C-alpha cells in the first residue's frame, strides 16, 4: 500500500513537471494553439493517476514479491508507464471532452519513468544498507551441506547486503556432523529440524539438496508451516524442466510428457539476429581496447597475440574459439602436471595462481579482456553473446548424459554461470544454471545477463 501511495504522488509530480515543461520551457520551441489554465489541467489529474495505478496493477507492477529483482522491476516500470501513456492517448482520441496536451503526455511519460525508476533504485540501495547495518536480516537454516548448500553459505557470508545470516546446516550424512563449511557448522540431521528452528530462532529454511526423498521433504515443509517459518527450495533438474511438462491421460492413467526445448524456430532466429547485430556493434566499440591489448601482449612475452582453442559447441560440434593469449608459449604442455591442483570441483580446471599466466595475461584474464575476440566467433555463428560456457573436449568426455543437455544450444561469451559466481560455483551448479537458461530463454533474460555482466566484469567477481 505504501508503494502504491508513493507511486501516486510520483505520477502526480510527473504530470506537474510535464505541464511546466510544455507551457514554459518548451513554449517557444513548440508553441501551442492555446494555453490551458493549470486549474483545468489539474482537474483531470485525479482521473489520470487512478487510471495509471490501475494499469500498473494489471500489468503486474505490484505483484507480491518479497525481494523483486531490480532489473525485472525497472523493466516493469518502463512497460507499465508506456502502456499507461498509450492508454491515456487512446482516451483522448475517443473522448474529446477529456482535454490534455499530447506533448505533455510525452513529457509525463519520461518524467514518470525517471521518478519511478529513481524510487526503485532508492529502495534497493536503502534495503542493502539496512541489511549491512544488521536490520531485518533473516536467520537461515540450510538443509544439505553438499556443494549447493556450501555455495549458498559462502554467498551469504560474502555479501551481507543479501540480508541472510546462515546459522547452520542440517545433513543426514553422519560424517559431516560438527564440520564447518565457510564458517557455518553442521548442527545435526534433518530429524532435529524442529528443535533447531526453535533454539536458533530461525526465520527461513532453504532446502539445498536433491538427495532427500520427496516424502521427507514434505514432512520437513510441514514442520516449517506448523512453526510459521518460511522456506525455499533449490530446484533440481525435474523442477527446472517443469515448464515443458504436459500431463496426458492414456487409458485412464496420467502420463507426463516433456516437450522439446523451447529455444528453437522463431526464437532461435530472433536470438541469432540479435547476436549478429550486437556482435558487430560491440566489435567496433571494443576495437581500441583490443588493439591496446594486442600491443601489450606482444611486448610482454614471446608468442602469438591470438590463440585458438578447440571447444565443443552446439550439438557437440567442435569449433576454434578465439582468445587473446594470456599464458606462456606452449602452456598446454604443462597441463598434465597442474591438473591435480585444480581449485574447483567437477571437470573444469581453475587455479588462482596458475604459473603459466604471463603478467599481462593475469590482468586481462581477471577482467575478461582475453574473451573479446570471441565476438568474432559470435558474428560467424559459432557462439552466442549469451549461453552456456563452451567446454573443452577433455571436459565433455567425462560428462554424464544429463550434462550433455547444456550442449543443445550455442555456447556464449557470458551466461548465468558467469554472472552468478563463475569459478566460485561447483560444476553441477553451473550445469543446473545452464539448463535453467535453456529452459527459460527470453530476450529479456539475455538482456538481464548482459547488464549483470558489466559489474561482474568490472569487479572481477569469481574470476581466476
């Protein structure tokens, strides 16, 4: 309700500003046929504000989300204000008795977007500051001390502005009892959930394991509901593909059918068109950086400026991926000795202090400058701007059958994995994020990932 009242005042302020712009600042540039008195102008504002708020509600701007994602909410503001503006223009066309300057509506559209966006940004940063100061922070109990549970605890501990304090784990593996992961202790097994919730005053329970039987999960959820504690569940693969599940009845027996992956047909054409256009534009914009990078690489160490790595692309087809050279010459020959020293789980090799990196290479890897030549791969159709990370052939030979699903689309320069923690995430979670992306692809999802790539690249979060 507070948000609705605040939006009403902001929209009202936007229309006052629109009147001032139309009949003062823009008067000489676009002289109107007549000047309407402000009193007559303001008589219609109550109707307009109510109309706009109703449209905001219908579009979904006021959906009850505990923590709406910032980019989603800002996009919803743009969409809501635009629809409301066109609706008002339609009213003016249909009902001549409702007088209003069309240029004033354009001004109000821009002013409303600026004011409503500013209010959302203010709320977002105020919430982060509040959490950093320790107000409103939720005490979280994590069910499952496996890779996903440990990753969640690590993220919560690293970024206090998320508003969560991991109090402990519950895990049915007796060997983990009392063990600490990222400073968070395994307090007991799942049979103790009721006792732990009460004794630790838990606010939220997060299920971060797919190893528990469904009956057990339902029992634990019931305990949470009885104790009036909120809960969330990290989805497994079956939950991720739920959007493609259809239930059909055959002979009186319900059967589940999973349809084909959605990123096909017209969607694939749209995605490819965007890749061609934006890769060409980005190549032009990045050319000065690429020229400078090539120069310092050549001056820093012996060897070529560019290298090509064989990577596995869409449907398992290999392709030569372009990169700026960041390692010493013949670095691949040293890999067998370094392979056991990998600092990430799964089939990906990552090492923070890789001795093969050159001085310049360490810098360009940290800020992903070495990836810029892959824009050429995107333009040629071998990659996409957004998609799963392109694996090496030696990684793919170790894949389980369900891991291969991430090869159903073109690999990307950036993706959900890159903006969600990169090397800090275990391999299984990377695959889960890739499959989620494939199952839920949209232009808006691509746009959000590209926007989130910018701060992740600048801060080098999770890069090594």
